[in-house]
């Protein structure tokens, strides 16, 4: 096991435990304030596109904002199918297939 | 759940994580979305602190679940509760709160055991199979990471405000990543867009 990866995993474990344990152990009957609840619901909705969009449009750190970017079409397929209430894994598989096929044709 | 874990295990193996690293992460982190997030960062050689902070932010939603579950665990020994806390996860939470009766602690614990087991076994099966595939980018498998993230967001978007927050975060992150090296665009754009959204949008009544 690589030391840096071991350190990363253990740090992830501590960080994650800190999101799970405190409020469960507090055993409070009082629900969280509505605006705090709203924020906690929005955080993953903001973090996930913040991750995904640069991965799709800046592959390897270089901008690729053209129709010749296979990942752009894969992303549109995933979003379209998921929005149409398709199964999540099915949408991902379809997006991956689109990217693989476009790459086969040299994009 | 099992399939989701298998996909993660396969992708993690292809991204260069060893079987031991994969098993350890499943045992001690046990949070699917953040593990999907961490794998490409680790593969790209991101500094541990960047991965850890990003993991924390991705998993902040657990606060919401823990606070909702807490009243059902009154009278539990605190030592046990500290152990149960590690099992707080999206699937068990959804199953427990979907029942008409108030969230039962034993129902929750049972589902945690089931989810935990299938997650680890699934990931290891995926890791072994994933180790057999050569040249993953030929099959578009590197794209599976952003694809999972986009699908996870798309199923959670409820109203127009959600779309604006998600789209704004994506564009902000794109702008930051364009000009700044490293991985901090994820945390910065994620916190900024969700923070503005929480200040501007109308909170639902609990």
C-alpha cells in the first residue's frame, strides 16, 4: 500500500466520520434550521457538477469546448436519460458507450 | 447497491488502486459518492489534503441524515451509537425514512449491515474483474466518473433553483479550473454555489 494513498484513505475516513457521528451522538430532538437543511441538501448538487463539468470540458487541463469532444456528447446522453427517469446505471452505461464509439471513429 | 459497488471497484482498480487500498477504503470510508470522487483525484496524484477536504464536503449531507435519525436512537448506549454512526448512508437512510412508522433503530441497523456487506463484496468483485481490462479509455471507462456524477446530480434536481445552483457550480468550477492548477475548484465552486443558493432560495418547511 502506498503511504500517500494510505494517508489519503485514513484522512477520508476521519473526515467522513466527522460528518456522521456528531449529530447522531447529540441525540437532539430539535430538527435542523430550515436554511441549514437547504444548504446541506444543495452542497452535493453543487459539488458534483463542479467535479464533472471540468472533467468533461477540460480533459487533462486543456479546454475542449468543441463538438469534436466525445465526452460532451456522452454527458448530454447521461443527463438526457437520467432526466427522462431512466435507471442511473443504465444512463451511465449509455454515456460510456457513446464516448467509446465516438473514440473508435477517431474523435 | 451491489452493482454500483462493483462499478466503483472496477474503476478504482483501473485507476491504479491496489486490492488492499480498495478494501481499506470500503471498510473505513464506506461512502459511495465520495469514493467515486476520490478515485480519479488519487489517480491524478492529487495531494492527500485536497482529496480529504473534497471528501468532507461531498459527505456533508450526512449531517442532515444523522440529525433526522437521532431522535430514534434515544436510550442507546453511546459506545454502540458511535459504532452505528459509521453506518449512516444514503440507502439505509432512504429505506428507514420511507417507512410509515417512525424510523426504527433496528430496521436502520439491519439495513446498514446489508448495505455494508454488499458494498464491500461488490467492490472486491469489481476490483478483480476490473484488473483484467486493459486500456480502459478505449472503452470510454474513464468517462464513467463524470457520468456517475452527472447522473447523481440529475436524479436529485427538484426545482429551477436546484438547476441554477448545479449549473452555476459547474460553470464556476470550469472557470476556476481553467486558470488555477490543482483540485480546489471543486470545493470552492461547490461551497460558493450552494451557499448562495441557500441564502437566496426559500427554505422548505421541515
